[in-house]
């Protein structure tokens, strides 16, 4: 039985901040396999996602009154994911943005620090291809059920 995404979920734009193009493609492909056909935007480094979220980029631009969800890697060039998370959660409007840490880092101190900063969830990317694909499919089912607030301003 295939779960249908809730109406609100289809409107959520999924932001993927991951410098590994292969991981980003696997994430997109496996989310689509579970029926998520949301718009997805990929960012290759922490600075690009911050510029998008804080309206500092020319293209693409973050739209006001749109619901977003961020899948965020920790180890990225320019600005790492932990700093991206810190800046998002320090902003009065952006702090509503659900941020799921999706990373190969399983250090308990890193997990604790990200939760203390306000991440919604912390998922360790399995190294094995099949396990990674299955983890993303499970994430897709989770995303299909989550209600996400719009980001204004």
C-alpha cells in the first residue's frame, strides 16, 4: 500500500545542502520512489544555502509565504552545516524551518550539539548504498506526514 503525501506536504520545497553530488542524487531519487514529488533545490555548500535563506542570492531566491524543509549535511565547504544550523535557529523567522541533519558524522558530541542548536532530526547516512537508499525512503515516508510552517519575511 502506497501512502499518499498530505496536501500540505506537496507544497513543501525540499532544500538539500550537500556537497556530494552522488548523495544529493540518491536523496532526490529515493524521495521520488516513495511518492514525494516536491520541488527540490540543491546547494553545494553552506554559504549558498545561507545566501538563499537570508535573501542574499540573486538566483534562486527564497519565496516568502512558502514552506521549506532543509536536509543539511555537516561536512561542507565554505560554511559547515553546524554553523548553517546555528544561523538559521538564531533568526526569529527562519527558526521555524525544519532542519534534518543528514550526514555521515555519527559522533555523539556532534549529534548532541545539533540537537542543542535546534535541529528537528539527526540521521546518519549509512555508507552502504542499499542501506542509504532504504534510509532515504524511510525519510520520505516521514516527510510525507510532517506538517511544515510557512516562512514569512
